[in-house]
């Protein structure tokens, strides 16, 4: 009993029977019924994250199969010889093997050789293999035949955290159980119970923090509770939320909410100083980003549902502050913030000083928040320039939708690129500032009288990207002196309008109005060219000259036609 007190909580309170397991009721009921009905499978396979009870469940199944009292009366306190030996991992007929250290075919051969002999003292000989996904390909193949048709006295129990690494041929020979993460309310009740048994004084909010950090793992929760109890007993006072945050490297959400306010206000220096003060508390950058994403999730809930659906992660005052913040943030910006947060989580594994990555992430968000909405720009143009500008902005609203989709979809592009795209929209809208060019360029002498002339001009000045887009990605809707209207496909370069307008100004010396239309327009330049070539080809086949050639050379074939300049 003295030794039991010295054990860590995860071992001291390890479940002994199915009724002790929390959160895995369906699995327990299924296994108990199968044993009662004598329908025990050749092999069990338990999968799930760390600390949800895979190895513990394996041992309980081994007890249930061999217990002297039967599955319905499993030993709880007064243990029979089999249950006692299995609990201490020294039963001669229950072999536990760690596949992480014994991965090869030779280890499996020894196992199979050992399986040829019946149990010495128990009803079943049982092999428990932990982390089975670590076995080599040859080792898995060596198991297959024995796994499918083992002797009646032999049972396998496997546990893994990486189900996808196990061959399907092995999985199909097992009865599989996926152990789920333990729900927060169940884990909280369990930790309260253990805290009372250990005479600990820990506030409910501190226990809720432990539950949150544990992420559904009972073992993680008990390990954290162990640390909390040690601190509480040293300080001889109740452990509150603030003390627990210091112990586990967490920080009050109010700091994060204050930081978000600074981001929305565009205060770079103050936002970075605020983050550094949070960092000085010893906060792990990954935890910081996860909490940041959690706040964004709360904002989404409040934006869509009008309330926070999570029961105990935020206080009423914090919920109120987040509600105020969410009113300043449209759903598009929230999605961009989320995508950059996920991207920054990936970057943490690349940058040696992770705090630098977080600071750059915050600066990105500040600059994203400063981007003006297109609706605001359109509104200002309507006021200042009337109906002419309105027509142009309506056309450009089609580009807005495409650019926004690209911003959300291509999160691996830098923030500067995103700023440039939206800044281009602003420049296109603003007649007085577009491309920062004067209204006339008197040194230019080129003329553009038609669409073909424009393509020739692109070739002459070696503007191949523009030539390519004009030939293949746009269809002409309208062409007049100083104005062009196109429809376009999804392959068009995003800078097409900007580049074409700039070049036309340089070449012709005047400003051109270029708009993109929803109208279908005529076929593309390339399609027209191919159609024209096919027409000439068909006409050539019908000519007398071609017929005479065929009379002289019966195997001749017309391949192509070229026009003389």
C-alpha cells in the first residue's frame, strides 16, 4: 500500500475493470457481450490518441478472458491469481510486447514459435502487442497466417495510435475498436473525483484548464493534475486558475482579446509589445497560436449563431468583449485570419526562433485589416464621378469575386502579394491615380486601330504574356478608339488589365478604358485563326489543282496550308 501512494496518478488510478473505463461504454459493452456469448474474435485492435485507454483496455480484455470469476464478476479489489498477475504484467500466459522496440521478422517468428504451446495455467494464451504500427512489412506478413487461423487457445490484442500505417490485410483479420477522445464533462468529473481522493484543493476553473490542455487524454489530465497537486500542497492553499496558468504555461484570454483589439486598430508597435509581454510569461508559441485560432472560432460562432457555444472556455465578460470585436470583423477577413493562423502553425517547425514567426504573423494581420473594402471604394467613386465611374466599378466587381477567392484559396502566398492585388483594384477604380501616370504621353507614336493591330503591337514590343492572354484567354466584346471590352476565362493573368493599360499608354500616348464583361463576346483570336485555317483547307481540297495532283500521285495527302503575306 505504501508503494501505491508513491505511484503517479496515471498508474495509481489505472482502470481495473470495464466499469472503471470512462468514455468507452459502447466498446466495453460489445466486448462483454461477445465474451458472454462465446463469440470471441481471433484478434482485437484498439486505436486512438495517447492516453484514452488502449493498453488498459487490452489488459482488461485479457483479465475478462482468463478471470476465475468470469467476465460479469471481474476482480475489483480482491484479485484472483490471473487478474493480479496480468495487472502486474507478469502472467506467464499473457505476453506483452512493445512493437516499437521489437519490430523485425525474427521477433514475430519467436512469437509464433511460442504460440505453438498451449497455456500453462490460464484458459487462453494472449499476446498484447502495443504500438503495432511500428512492425516492419516482413513482420506483418509473418503474422498474417497465424492471425487468421490461430489455435483456439490463442488470442491477439493490438494497440496503435497510427491506424493508417497498419496493412489492411492485418486490420481485416481483427475486430477493430476506435477509442474516442474523452468528452470534457466526463474528464472534468473524473479529475474532480481524483482530486478529492488525493485531498487536493484545486478550483473548478483550474481543473477546467487541465481538461482543455489534456485534449481528451485521461493520462495527460492525470499527469497535469499530479503537477497541480504538488504545487498546491507546497503552497498550502487552493490552486486557482491564475496559478494553474503559470504552472502549465497558459495565459488569461483577456490578454489575447486586448492584443486583437490592437490588431484591429492597426497599432503595430503596441501589438508587438503586448505579444512580447505575453511571451515573457513563458507561453509556448504553438499554444499562443492555438488560442488565437480558438478566439477566431468564437467570433465565427457569435457572427453566425449570435452566441458562444463552448460551455466553460470564456467568462461572460470575455464573451461580451469578443462579441464587440466580432462586429468589426466580416466573415471574409475572419477566414483570411484563420488561414494565416494555420499557415503560421506550419512555419513554427521551420523557423528556429518561433517568436519571430509569431511577430511576422501579427504584422500580416494588421496590414490585412487595413485593406479597404471594395464596397467603400465604389461608394466614394459614385459620389465623386457619377454614372460613368459606376459602370466601370460594376464591371470590376466581377474581378473582386475572383480575387477574393484566390486570396482565401492560395494561403501559401505572402501577405504582400495579397496587399498588391487589392491595391491594384484600388488603382483601377481611381481614375485620377491609376498607375500614377499623366493623362498623355506625347513621345508615343503608335496607333491601335483594331484588335489584330493590338496583337501585332504586343509581338513587336516582345510583350509575350499580354499577346498570349489576348490570343487565348480573352474574347473581344467591343472595340472602339480608346476603349476595349473583353470577356475572359479562368486562365487569364490577374494583372492583365493593369499591364495592358500601362503598355497602351506607353505605346499610344493616351489612356485606354479597358473593362471585363460578362457577355460571351466573339470567339478568341486563336479560335478564329484556327477556324479560318480550316475553311481554307476545306476550300483547297475542292480545287482543280489538288484534284490534278491526286490524279498524278494517288498517295498524296494535303497536310496544311500557309498563306503568303
